[in-house]
C-alpha cells in the first residue's frame, strides 16, 4: 500500500530554520567590466575569419632544423676527429717529404701540395685494367668537384713503375683520361721513398730495364685526399663511385671553410682547358 505525504503536514521549527537565499540582480552597466577577462576569438580584419594556428607547424619545423643541425655537427666533428688522428703526434702517419718530376720535367715536392685539396693515386701506365678504371672514375670526380667548387683541387698520378713511366710516357698516357691530371715519376729510390711515405705497397724490382714487358707491378688501390696544409685526411676506395668520391672531397672542403680556413682558389695552368668541360659551378 503506497503512502502519500503532504508537504503541508511537515513541521518546520522556526528556531532551526536558516535564512532563505536571496537572488540579487547585478545592474547591466556593471557587466562590461568583466569582458576583458573573457577569452575572445581573434579575427582577421579583412576576411572576418579566425587565423589558422601556425604555432605547431613552426614548432615542428624548428625541431626538425635543430635535429638536422646537430646531426650535421656530429658528423663534422667525427670527420675532424678522424683527420686529427691521422696526423699522429708531430708527424703525419700518411704522407711526408718527397721529390719527383712532373711530365714537363719540373721538380715537384710535397710543398707543391699546399694551398688546395689534393687527390693522389698511385699506379702505372702498363696497368691492364684497374688503373684505367680508377682513372676514369677519378676524371669524373674531378669534373664534379670543379663544377661545384672551382679551383679547390689538384689531381696527381704517381707512377710505381720508374723504369718505363718516363715523363713523356706519362704525359701521353694521362692525356687520355683528363687534362688536369699531373703525372709524377722519379728514380727507383725516389719512387720507393714516396710509396713508403704514403704506405703504398711497392714491389717493382730495382734492376729492371725499360724494354722488359713481363714484370709485375703491385700497388695499393686508393685515392689519397690531402688537405691544403698537406695533411692526409681520408682514403677513397675502389668501392666508391665518382659521385661519392666527389662528395667526400666536397664535404671536406665545406668543413675546411666552415672553420674559417682559406683555400687557394687561383686556377692552376691546366684548368683553362678544363673549364669548357665542367660547365658553370653548381
């Protein structure tokens, strides 16, 4: 059976009753005082529309730029560390004093390496396959470097076959690959000395005659990258392409300039022949 309670039957003790709530109406003139505290949308005066929020995009772009910068700096410092390690303590581990002759019969020493980056390759003109392949790669890399950073590089071919590779023979041989290649040769003792300085394997017998065609010449298959101070910085191996070889040299050039160091960009005599080949700088 349901029960019905009438409100009129509930007794309220006046002694315990609290004062009733009173509703107060604020005057309408006081409302505008609170408007500055309320968030209001910002509108474009010309379109009447709220602008798009660009802050997240700017934040992401800034973050990406910082990540790229730190990665670049990390790689640069690592390259610099390797370069410093390669110099050893007071004496370079690779490279050093030498005296040879170029294809014009002029004396060429380690002092002639100063001022520019230098790419050095050891080989011989009677090499059946490896040397021609590597010289073709070297020629392509020279063109890429010359186009992107004109006059920062000299390229040298050192003969490991002093009996047969006379200056005139080298001049004719290297002209088939690139006009910028500087050919160097010397006596057996001079050749052995520079190979020792550059840690190049040298096996040519000392008593061979120029007309002997059946002896073997073994040598290392690397391009040696030397900086403008004549210090060794890196080897470029047979696995590298012309593009990657050029990229390695160009990266060292950028690092060098980034450190505020100077490169002699005076054109070498042979570069007047090369300008028409490589085109304009990138």
